[in-house]
C-alpha cells in the first residue's frame, strides 16, 4: 500500500525535469517528462516511503542526515532544485497538502514565544560554536541577506552594501540613538556607530553573540558609543531616534506581532524611523517546515506580508517604504554553502558528520527555496507619522 501511494505522490509532484529513484529493493522508477535524470536518488531505508507520505519535509531532511537516502554524486542541490522547482510550478500531491493543512492548524501553538521559550529557541541555533560561523560567514559575521548590486560582487562587498542600504533608509545623523533589535555579533551596531556617528543599544538573547559582540565593540574602541545587552527587546524602556532589526523578526512568531510592533512604536521617538529587514514569503500565510523547526530554528516562522502589515496597521505605524528583495538571499546562501562545503572537514571536527549533513541540508534547502520556491526578503520602513521621511526615494539613490 505504501509503495503504491508513494509512487502516486511522486508522479503528481514531478511535472518538470526527471527524477530516477532506486528503492530499497533495487527497483528503478522514473518520474517526470525529462529525457535524462536531473538527479538519481537511492532509498536505503525500506520504511522511508511511509515516512515521506506522513511527514514529507521532516522525513526527507532526516533521511539525508541519517543516510536513509543517498544521491548520486551527493548532488543535494540538484535534488532540492528539482523538488522546489516543481513545488514553485504548482506541482503538489495529497500527502503534501494534507501535511500543510495539519501544520497550519497547529502553527499558533508552535509560534507562541514568551520570554523563557525565546531564550531557549535562540540558544539552540545562535549559541553554537563561533568557529562554525567563521567557516562560512563574512569577516563581519553578517548572518542575514546580503545586497548584490552586481552579479560578481563578493560576499564581503554585498554585506557592506546591505548595511549601507539600510543606513540610508534610516536617515542617520551623528549623535542619533539607535536601537538594534537582534544585534547578532555586533556588525551592524559597529558600522552605525563607527561610520555614521550613532549611539547604539543592541540586544540579543544569545550568550555567545553577546560575548563576541561585546568583545568586538571594545576592540573597535566603541564601548562609549555601543551598549550590547543580553536581554529581550521587550525589556528595553528607553526611547530612540532610530530602530533597526535585521534577521530577527523571523523569530517573533505571529501571536506576538502586535506586541513586537507595539514595542517598536513605544520605543520610537515621535519623528523616529524604523527599518525591519526580514525573510518573507510571496504567497499567503503558511507554516514552518517541521524539519526546520526541529533542527534549525525552533519557533521560527517566515511571514507573509499581509500578516505583517495587519499588525503594523493595528499598532498605528506608518509604512513609509516596502522593498522586496528576490534573488539576493539565494546568492547569499550560495556563497555560504560553497564556503561551508569547502570547510566541511573543519566543521566535522567541531561536531560530527551527521551535523554537517544537517547543516548542508539547511543551507541547500534554504538557497533553493529562495531561488525556485516562495521566499523573498522584505525591508519595511516605519514611522509614527506620515512626514517622518522624505516624500521621494531620492535619498536612497546613489552609490553605497
């Protein structure tokens, strides 16, 4: 029964390209109209078809991690490209749709993110060894989408351009106070203080990030301009001229959107400007992959613009500008993936081979989701009144 149902699922899913699948008994089946296979996958775990029918996302990721499937040439990018290009083309199956429905039914519970849970969720990902992130990030440790103004930009160039692009939207003046919500390892705070003369309060829940950011600030000679705090953004009570949040909103959770934007409004001065940079989806509200929730970002969620703006509107904030970045994160993730793959022996020395397969799957699946499926980046500029920023975008133009 499971074999026939699994076969039907793949026949419905693979509408472009071609998948050659060799099951645990050695039987070869081909799916899709392509003349030659985009990828050849071998199932070594006889129970995998049943698992893939019941929980497709979770089972596929775990199968790659644990060796339940192998891919000829270890072409994980090719496999994920084929699957997500088909999903992006509208191909689906009853198993996928049923699983998505069940996920949507419980998403509110999974995204409930009070302070104690938020700390645990952050520690799961961001308190990993700093040496791991050194293997694939740029020297400034920008762990968010870079801005590729030219196709041949290096990762370092693109990350500098991202920070400059955000700074333009913040309309910074020397001496302004900036609240950096989710400051990471301190790169944005250092840039805004050093290059734009801002005084910055940055917050993170990661003990590892707090230690590194504090050290970097001291080494840059900016301890009098930057205050890095190990606390939740909800605990900060001061008022700021500017607020910036890069790559943190994905961890807020839909039940807390109004609380988040309410805090942004409370912390923002009457003439203040905020810039929220977040991964988003181009389609309606959905749910988080259970594999991502279990292994990478517990409590994380990629929002639709509609559910973000509903909270913005209800908290009385003006949306002054909304920019959608499409392929920039795909290119960022490509750089990260290639650097990680080049340093995989060092990563395995830090953790183990299974962790490396998990991390590679995360980077590849994320890249292909931006390249072929439904993910983008939103930059949302907010203020408390309609004339807080200029009436044209001219101030954003020019070289970074």
